[in-house]
């Protein structure tokens, strides 16, 4: 029994108190010691996260030009009314939704498939695992430039490959077509993101008890049923966390889209962050840009709350 053992009524054991009955001080110092350790992190969040967020919120209620940011005119909700009344902004929301959902499903789904393959025993498995990680290790700028070259109509290999399999391709560059630009952006994003998902899920698959899988196999269960009863319950929390992470990353992804298409053609690849950048630094409208940014913050916050709610519900259902 330790010195901090508790009595049957849940009260601290008398040995944890001094001779006068007062609680002893922490061995690491006073009761303020934990707050002292937390203070740097809290200050960092307040200065570099909290203050910009409050400033952006105030900016979204004003008419402010980038050329004269200190001259603000309070306009209330006008910026929000303007963006939600704009057909272009509704198209931006639609593109953002399609881009986010497709990227999350594609990256997590393909990552899970590759992780299952890499978890099997075969010759050269170590080399295969290293090769899969290359797209994730490459800088986003390099990935975007290489993808742009590959989709060039004159010297790119993508047009040649599509022609070889009998699929129709645009006469010009793929990224200049309003019909093909978004699928091209999606394919490039998924190609860059799926290695991270596969590596994380491969680590989760390593935690699946072999005894459970062997018992399922001995009972005559097939691969699909074994995956459902033995593998999925173990990796399900990791898949949920990856889905949440990929959703937030996809909503705020900027550099790859900007380098490849700058939101064009005809706004077919313009997401929230591209619209925010264009409003602030091309049209000099900081108030509209801040309003778009707050819409993105609200969407991200809603995604996090929904994810947390589903995780808590699953935890209660599992009896933990």
C-alpha cells in the first residue's frame, strides 16, 4: 500500500497528510507548478491562434482594403450576405465539398488497401514499404510541378496513356479543361496523401492479435469475415482519426491547387482557401476574405465536433 492510498470512503489516507492534518505540498513544488508548465503552451495558443482568430472575426464585419488596412468601416453582416448571395461562392462551396469528400474517401480507402497488401508476407516487402512513402516525402511544390508536366498536352505522358487505353482526352492541356481539371487535381492530391494513410494504418494492423485471426481462420471464416470480426474493430479508431485529419487537411489545402490551376478554369477548382487568397491579395478585399475564412473555420469546427461526438458514442457503446 502506498502513502497516497485512500480510505474506504474515498478520502485521502491520513499518511498523505502532515502531522497537523494539512495536505502535503507536491514533491515537484507548489500547486502552481502544473500551471507554470502549461503557461508557455497557453500563451503560444493565445498569441498565435487566439488573437489572429479574433482579429479575423472583427475584420469580417468591416469593409477593409489591403491597400489601407487601418481604415476600417463597420458593415455588420454585409460581407456574409454578399458571399452567400453570390453564385460563385456557392460554386466554391460545392467544389470544396466534392474535393474534400473525394480526397478523404480516396486517400483513406486506397491507404487501407495498400496497408493490407504491405501487411502480408512477400519477398521485397521492405522495399515496397519504402517506395510507397515517396509521394508523401516529396514536397508539395515538387508534386504539383511534376503533375503539371505529366498533364501537358505536348510532352506529358498522361494524354498518351489515356489515348492508349481508348479514353477520350482534351485536345489541349488537361488542366486547362473545366471538365478534367478537378479530377486531375483530385488524382494528384490522393496520390500524395494515400502513403501517409497506408503507413498509419499499417502500424494499426500490426496491433491486431494474431491469435484472434488464427482462431477465425480455424473456424472456417473467409478473408472478408476475418477482416470484419478480427481486424476492423482494432483499426476502426485509427480510421476515424485519419478521416478527421484528412478532412481538415483537405479543407485547408492551398499550395497544390494554386500551383496547378490557381482555381481555374472558370472556377472549376476554386476551393474556399483559393477564394480567400484571391479576395485578399488579388481583389484587395480583406473584409470578404475574412468572412470566407470564418466560414471555413465554422465548417472545420463542425467537422471536429461531429468526429468527437461519434468517437464518444462509439467509446460508450464499447463499454470503455
